C-alpha cells in the first residue's frame, strides 16, 4: 500500500475549491486501501512539508493551492516549494499538483532532483463557479471536480500515470461534448476553461506505485502533463 500525503490550505475562494478537490483525491486513495495523511492550515509551509516528507515518507503527495511556473505556495501565500531551491525534498516521491502553471518549471525541476514523477499544468488551471461558495454542489465546477476524482481514481487503482492521463483527457472530451449541447449562457466560458485545462496537462518523470491488489507495479509514461491555481504576490 502507498502512503499518500495531502497538502492543502484555504487562503481564498480558489483554494477553497482546490482544498475540496484534494480531499476528494485523498478519498479515492483510501477507497483502494492506501494510507493517507494531511498537512493543512498554518502547517503548509516549507518547514512543514519538509518535516512531513522526512517523518511520513509519502509515496505520493497531493499539493493543492496557488502556484506559479516555478513555485507552489501555502499558508498566507508563502512559498512552500521552489524549483532549484528546496524541491530536492521531493526526491523518491511522486506528486500531483492541483495548481496553476507548475508544469512549466517546477515539475521538471523536481524530477531532475530525483522525484519519480510529477504532474501539473503548463497554463493556469481555470474553472467556472456558481458563486454560492459550496464546491460540492457547484453545478459549473462539477465538470472540473469530475476530472480530479476520476483521473485520480484511475491512478490509484492501476498505479499508472498513463491511465491517469488518458482518463483525464477522456473526461475533458466528454465534458466538452456535454457543454457544447448546453443552452446555459455560461456554457461558452465553461468550454474555454475545459479546453485550456485539457491542453495544459503534463506528467514528467517515470516511476512506480506498488498496488499489489491490482497486479503490482506499472511503469509510468516518461513525459506527459497536468495543472494548478495562479500564484501572485498581489493576491
């Protein structure tokens, strides 16, 4: 069984959704018997992540929050991970960023420092909301929730990043087809978000997850793609 660490904090409305998605992803890990732990709130700092990596030694890390091309941020928007600065702490692990732009520099930097695999997005991860503040019942965000839940389910069940990527792309295609038929006035905006996220998915590295119930180890694709939320010091 794999050890999965969920790293998420609510700083604003976008991170409220990211945190919700992180919890859903962890739920998928638990469904197939993996062990999960969370690093949340004020503990989402560089030191907090370093401590969790050393003590818990996670096989997979879910990082949900604001990101930039070379950074991932946590509590109070402080930088938690930065390429070529402290990303060596992720050596030997695999990561999934629910965050914007991290696929540009941070993901490949982590892999070059010894991370087995990491996924992120090379553009901003964008979605539409209904404005009511409840991610679980948000009808516009439902398509994006479905992506995170079903693609992570494919990864945890099979141990294959190839399955994660392929299922994710299929979901984007299905959701695009659905919204193309919608008469909702917001549908064109939802479609723009879906298309951007689909085109920006990346997975870098090659690694394995040990999942005995599903036939042992499956090799990952060497180069693919995935995403996050935009980091700005002006937020």
